[in-house]
C-alpha cells in the first residue's frame, strides 16, 4: 500500500500489547532487554520507516542470516530506545513513550502527507528521519 498505509500504521503505534520486537539473529543465544517484552507498536513505526527507506537498505554484516533479512533491515536491531543525556537507554519503552512516539509520527505525517512518496523517500535518504530532534532513536 506504500504511502497509503502510513496513517493506519500511525494509529497502531500506541497499541497496548507487548511481544518480542525487532531483529534477533537466530544463531545468537542473546536476547536483549530492549527486544524482549517491548510494545508491538514499534513494529508499526518500523513499517513506516521501511516504506520511506525503500531502495536505501544496506546490510550491516555479511553472514547468511544478514543476507536473508537485508530487504527488511533498516536499523541494526529494529527497536526504538529512549535517549537520556545524549546516550541511548537500552531498555524496553513504557506505554507513555508509545503515546509520545505516536504523537511524533502523527505530527510528522500532518506536516508531510501532501508530499509525494518520492520526495519523502528522498528526504529520508538525506537523513531527515522522523525521530530526529526527539528523545528517541532507532537502534
């Protein structure tokens, strides 16, 4: 659905349901706290980023698993974390954070919905990301 899916995905960001979110290498026995029991709304925000990043995705590492997820992998872990004192807090978000994130994405959408998908993708490639200048970061 491309750009048309963005408003529906924004509506889903503050869903009060938790799961394992983000990317987890199946060959690794490590489960990070920010992946485990985090809000599934992060996945909706990730899909928005995926729509915007089309044709911009690069592989971080070079192994079989990395090659299999390359078409879907924008950020290393695919999880949003809070920033405190300019440092990422590697913990799951709380529900209040999800409300704030929904508001950030909604304000971005209201300011950008008239732009073409081509222009939105160009801006994304120029590092004009939705969470820039916020207290949150994709990792």
